[in-house]
C-alpha cells in the first residue's frame, strides 16, 4: 500500500532525507535495469535468424535471464563498426506487473570483446537516450500509471563491478538532475544459494517499492522554480558510498508557505554497508517571505544527521542557522545565529544571538518535537529605540510608557506547547535612572509572567531618592482590568504619571518630605478608561504639610475614585494638638477646586491657622474666630460649589476653658454650638465666662450680616467688664471725637459686680446700627472712683449743704439702644446715705452725655436718725437737680435748687476745675 503523505511541517526534512538516502540506490538500480536490457538484447540476437551468434553466448545469456526472471521488448537491434550494439524502443518488464517499468528510446552498449573470447559476456560501456522510469498503476498513489523519471540520458563505463558515471541526466517532475561519479555494483557470493543472492530482480523490486516515495518527493518540489540538482557519487572504504547533492533553484513557493528566493543547498551523504551513516547539509537562501508575517534575507544553514531522517525523527543532531535579517511587522532582526543539537531523548537544545535595533540579544532554549513543546530564553539589554520600533509595529505610540535610553537589563523565558501554542512568558528586568510613564525611578526591578489570560507581576521594587516601595501588578487581557499593589515609602505626587491629572490634582497640595510617606495601597482599574479606577489602603507620613500647613504626623485610610477622595479614620498631629475624623472631596474633571466637601472631625489644633486646608471658604468661615490656645472643636459639615457659588452647611461645637474671641469680642471661656449656613451663623447655645461672670444666651448672624442676640451676664467683675469692653471699642475704632477715644471709663478700680441682660439687633461690626433693650445692675462697687461720679461729688460740694463725702456702691437701669444712642430711662445710683435717680442718654458717635438727675441725700440710710433726716429733708430733695453733659471722660455738671438755672450762685460747672488728687471721689479740700 502507498505510504501516507507526511505532515506539512515535515515536508522539507522528509524530502531531503529520503531523496538523499535513495539517490545512490536509484542510480545502482537504474544501471542494473539497463544491464538487464543489454542481457535481453543478447538473447534477442541469439535467436535472430539473420545474425549468427556463438553457442556459448546463448547459453550464458539464457542462464542470466533465468536467474533474473525478467522479460523485455526491444523494437530493433543494430551493430556498428566499433563492436557496439544499438537497441531501440526498449521496454523492461517484471513478472509482477503488466505495465513496463522502464522504457528507453535508444541504448548504445559497448561489449567487452576480449572477455567474450573467454566465454564472459560483459558490457564495457553504456549510453542511453530518453529513458523513463514508469510507475505501474498498482503502486502509483493515484492508481494510474505514469512517469516517475523522464529524459534519462547519459553515458557510463562498466568495469570490475563498478559503474563509472560520466554524465547522467534526467528529470524528476520539474527538477533537472545531473549525476556523476561511480557506484559499486552488488556482487554474488558463490557460496550462497542463488535465491539468497542480490540480483537484478531484487534491485527492480526495491526500486518499485520506492516509487510512491519518489512521487511524493516530486510533488513536494513542485514549488521550486527552475530547480537543478547535481549529484556526485563515489564509493568509500567502508563498502558504502559518498554522495554530494547540490540543489539550486531560482525560488520556491507553496501555499500555505513562504515565498523563497535564490535557493542553493548542498547535501553530503555517507553510507556504510548499504545504510546511511551521516548526512550533512549546507546551504543558503537569498530571501524568504511569508505574507503578513515575516521576511528573511540571506539565510545560511547547516544540518547534520547521523542516521536517516524519518517521519517520527526528521530533525538533525546539529543545526546551525545564520540570517542576515529577519523582518516581521516592522521589527528587524539582524545577524541572527542559531545553533541546535539533538540530545539522546530526541529533545533539541539550542543557543544563538540576534540584533534588534542596535542592541544584541542572546537566545537559548530547548525543543521537544514529539510533545509539541519548546522553551525559549532571551536576555540582554533593551535598546533605546525598541519602543519606537514597537510603536511602528502596533501603530500606537508606546514611547510614553517608558524611556529605554538607559538600556534596562532583562531576561525572558517563553514556553510553547502543547501543539506549539505559547503558554507563558516569564520576565525579569532591572533598570537605573528609568523613566516609566513619566515617572523617574532611580532603580527599578520587576519579575513576573505573561500568559494568554493576562499579566502577573509578582514583584516590583522601585526606589526614588530616599523612598523605596514594593509593588505587584496583575492585568486581565479579556477585560483589561488591572490591580496594582504598592507597599513601602513613596511620594504620591511623584507617581502621578501612572494615574493621570486627577491624581496629581489631589496630591499637589501635599508637601511630603524626601523620605516619603508610608503607604499600603490597592489600586483597581481598567485600561479602557478611568471610571473603574479605585484606590484603597492607608497612608502615613511625618513632617508633612497640607497646603503649607505643617503636621508632625498624619495617618489615614483612603478610598479614592477618579475625582472622588474619601479619607477616613484619619488623624493628624501638630505641636498644639491633633485632629481626627473623615473627609470626602468630589472634583470635576479639569478643575482644581472641589465641587463637594463633606467632613466630620474632632480637633484641638489651631483651626484658624489650618483654614487653608479647606480652601477660601474655610478661611472665610473661620475668620471671625480667634484664640490664644486652640479650643476643642467638633465639626460636621458639607460645602458645595457651583461655579463660583459656595453652599456651606457646617455644625460646630466649641469647648474651651481659655480665652476665646468672636469678631474680636473677648471671652474667658466658651462652650457653644454653632451652625453655619453660608453667610448665616446660628449660635443656639452659648455658655461663656466674661470678666469673671457667667454669660449665657443665643445669637444669630443672618445672610445680610445682621447680628441679633439675647444674652445674660451674671456676677461679672464690673471693673474688668468695663475695661475689656473699653479696649474692645478702641480696637474696633468706633466713630467718635478724639476726646472720647483718648480716655476711658474709669480713673481707679471701682470694683463691684455687674449683672446684665441684653437683647439687641444690628449690623455685625457697626455699633451705630444696633437697636435693643436690656437692663444692668452694679453692686458692691465704689462708683465714686469713676471720674464721672467724682466730678459729681465736687459739684455737690458747691451747694449750700456742702456735701463733703459721697459714696455710691450700686447702680441699675433699663437700657434702650437705638442705633447711635443709648437711653437710660430709670438710671439709679445708690450709696449708703444717698441716691441719684436720673434719666438720660449717651450718644455713641460723639460720646456726649445728656442726663437729668435728682439727688436724694440720706435716702439709703440704715439708721433711724438717717431715716428721720430723709423724711424731714425729702421735700427739699426735689429741689436738687443735676444736669450732666459733656463726655464720659470730660463730664460737665450743674446742680440747682427747685429747677433754678445755672446762673444761680450755687450752680457750678466744674469740668475745668477737676481736683488733682481724689479719695473715694471727694476732694481733699472738702474734708
């Protein structure tokens, strides 16, 4: 039965191996066949009626034909004058087939005449013209008879069992062949039976058995263009022969397969005892092109076999390939060399080198042909131009991913199989001063693998300055989802190039020291877009600044999506205190200011100094607050931005035992709840300490800046209260003349306690805009020490009663505030002996007083005698009227009886006659 056609990938080696293994046999068989024709012609001559032939010749030829069991047909026989026989239309048959095996148009046989004289019939030379080797239908792969070899022509010399081939030409398909050299013919062993001896019949049988192989070889060579084969045969010392086959062709093309130009191959075979001992091939190809795959220029190869290649083992024991250039998809490999050797287990190991761009590459590996597996190792330094080459190959710019100008060191391991499909690529790379996607790394190391399903980088170590981080990376090809893990120290803004502008937009406000911050991050994303990007983990840093606000230590857990940042379980420490809580920020693409801010935290840091963290809105929000020691603050809030419009909703709870100022108004301590709604500030609960007293109440600043408050002050130090308030007025520079601004409320400490209730409303910061109502009470004070009452004592001395000593210890009044004027409808000042009851007003802008008062001597006496005097003198008290004008610091007073005007003798205006020294408000001269 015909043999199966070998697989396409083995056609080349199958063809070469079998062609070379049988070329010597074919020549020997062909010569034996021609000799059979000669023997047949001898028989024909013996029985020809017109040619007398010696009897011994007839007997010898009959014995020869009987031995070979062949038959033939000869059209005609002629003799020439040189003793040669010309045979025409020769057909050689085997008893197993009806069709002829060999047809020769003409054969010219030279006889060895001296040998014939001794009874030996032997040909000395043979020339044939237009011979053909035919395939019987029984052995033809197609089932039809046909020509296997054609155009067989040439001349041989026969001597001493050797065939000397002077030249022999034939065609095998479209291949033209020329054979030279010599072949040793098989010899008979006289000691062995004839049926065990090699002969023409056996040779013909072997030749017929090889016909299907010859046909397959011809079919595989149909792609050759103008092929020429030169074959030289020579016997060797081992009883075999050496054969050299030189194949030349303009090209080779087959579909599927490469288009090859300029084929020049030389094959050397050495046989031993009829078996091939070694096969050596040498050759080169000018160019080979596989459409849409690769192009090879100037390929040179060398392959050595120590046994005949078979379908199961077609590969050489050693193979060497040199390629001047290999181009594939825009990539060009130059000076490629591969050297391969076959091991005892039929596995092939190889090593070699090539040049990509301007950088050499080392190659090594192993092939397992029977399993369809291979392992390839590639190592070297990356070329500076490799990314440019890669960009041309895939049609996309790769140069922004890395800068290879420093030529990173790399190693690749490629696994193929089964069925030669790639299964894994392992890689290891190390670089210095490496620019990776816009991020400059001092050193970088990576180790990982690529499989058909994705990329897995199990170790990445990078160093930037004083920072060092370990990373891992996975990428799924089907979805292009990736995961990136970072652990170590890093400066986030220094790796912004890996994430895009949104990452830099957040971290640009952080000033992290050169040592970097510690981080443990998991980054999830998708290469098709940033929407799926998610960053989780923790960050920790020391000596870090946020918007130039310096922190000793910062720690936080983060949850980040593009343009959304959630920092939770966060804490930060400063020298004066700490802050902890959570913060959420939402950004619009391309905008550095957040559109949403949500936060909830507790703080003991200087929030006013840290206000820049919250942007311009934070500075504005905290501007009214001031303190010496930062208060404890709990705050929750939301800040929304639409364009340039901010929408703020913040709830504060302030608790401090230290001085605190709101709009520069000082408090000794404060506990308060604050609600900030844009420009509206609500203080629903206020508990504070002012001048040693307790202040409680509520306040509201509306959107128009109108402050309304309702407050109560109890047991405050009167002296301290008026001093603090006086200084507060000076700091806020209320309108008024120079005289009112220069002085104060008191000359000496009057002491006493102050109770005050006030409910008022006005423009924040504008003291001339308030309206309201209240009441105050002063007790246990030495009011005479107040300059105003000291002048009053001096005025009373000028009356007919000559009051030398007056003490006032209590005062109270309702207060009506009407913008620039404070009205006292029932001001009462009391002392141990006397009282003053008045009504009047105080003009805030000018500081002027306008009071009408009545003086009641002995009104508050506690002894019976003083009560009697008060009863007796009560009718006269209505005649003591006091008029107070001028300012608080330069008061003018007049005292009259019964409403008399100031022209009366006992009236006085003592403003210019103030005493130089007072005791309890009474001049020394009055004593």
